[in-house]
C-alpha cells in the first residue's frame, strides 16, 4: 500500500483491498445522510443543494448533505415514515463501511467519526452492530450557531393572529452550537497493556504539553470559520487545527502506524497528519475533491512551514 496518498473509489470497495489489521486508527467526516447515495457527489450536486437551500431559509447547509429532502412539508404520517426510513437506510449504509473498517483496523484501534447531533446515535449503533465498542462522544463546540426552524411569533403575525406576541421566544429548534464526534473502539486483546504492547493501539494521549490539564471530551476555542483556499469548493471543510487535535489524541508518532480516512474530502485529515509526521491513507469517491486535496498537500510541500 502506498502511504500518504488518496485512493479514488467507493470507500467500502477500496477498504476490501486492504489487509486485515493493517490500520492503527480511523478519523473521518462521512456524509451525514443517506440521500447522497446513488447520486454523483460532485460540485454540480453540491451547487444543486446550495441553490435549494438558498430558496429555503430554514435549511441548515453547514452540514451538507443537509438532510433527506424532508426539511419542509406537512408533518403527517407519511412525512414521519419517510424520515424514519431515511434514517434506517443511512444506518444500514454506515454498517457497510463499519464492517470493512472493523476488518482493517487493529485490535484496540480507535475510530473518531463526525456526525450531526441528530444522527450520531445511528453511527454508534451501526458500528456496534459490526463489533465496535462505543466509548464516548466528543463535543466540538463551535464559536457560533445560527437559530433555525420556525419562529412561531413571526409566523402568526403574518397570519394577523391577535395572540402572536404571546408566543414571543418560542421556536421549533435550538441554536446548534456543537458537532458530535463518535468515539468507537475495536475490542482490546485481553487488556490495554497487552493490546498496547502487541499493536501499539488502545489509548488516548490525554496529557500533553499543549493541553492545560487532562484532555476533556469537549473541544472548544477552535474557529469553524477557517479561511479556505479559493480553489477549495468542498462545502464542509473541517478546521485544520481541529483535525490536528484529533490526530494527536489517538495517533502515536511511529513510522509503522497508519491513520485511515475513508471519506477524506478535500484532504484536511491528510494535511493534519503531514504536519504531525503521521502516516495516513485516504479514500475519496469524487475526483474533483481529490484534485483539491492534492493541491493543498502539494502547497505544503512547497512551503518551509505549514503556517
């Protein structure tokens, strides 16, 4: 296997070509909804969704795919059935790549998986169904959140309802200020020490010189408004500093360790690993995003420092 590179293809099929117990850890930011499956997830598809979102002011687009086409509509029995079926399909899809992730990860390996507050439980369930153990949820507390959903007072005022002001401050949703990172682990071999000695896995680096005290499961003070390169059209680029924190948490610096990102997108995980001298392998189905990622990685090569 060629290290520190991105392989184009479907994550499930590509992972099938990897040797068992060959990866030390996994960090990834997968699509958040099953709706994308069966579509060409390229810039045209992203533009389509963004245009739809602009026409619908209540659609939250920060976490594209932003849903299952169910953001609006009458909340009748059919609506809830479609919503439930959509979630179950998403969970089944997650099981497909969780199964391959389980096979290629070493015993004790940790997997950190981003997901929305609404669907992170399905990530946990999908991975548990394939043999992983749910350890925790890391909260990435973003600097700001935009209130979404129905403002009932404004809605009633448009209908000239005389009781509108009585509903001041009542909305259909909370302001979303955090994103979930599910922490899963492939079972240990007997215990932590045995697993560490044999596979160099199983533990988290929770006390470091760059941490004040003991690492919490809440990560904050990392801006989610990091400036992107003009050529980077990926809609959900995670902050580089955040990805570096996650890599440092679960990846000992060792030339034999390999971190896997099966949905590497525009390459931020690879950038973080490169900066920290950690080996990695990425998978991405969209060739446009691979081009973006390689350009970002090549720019690092041309600089004496990442910053």
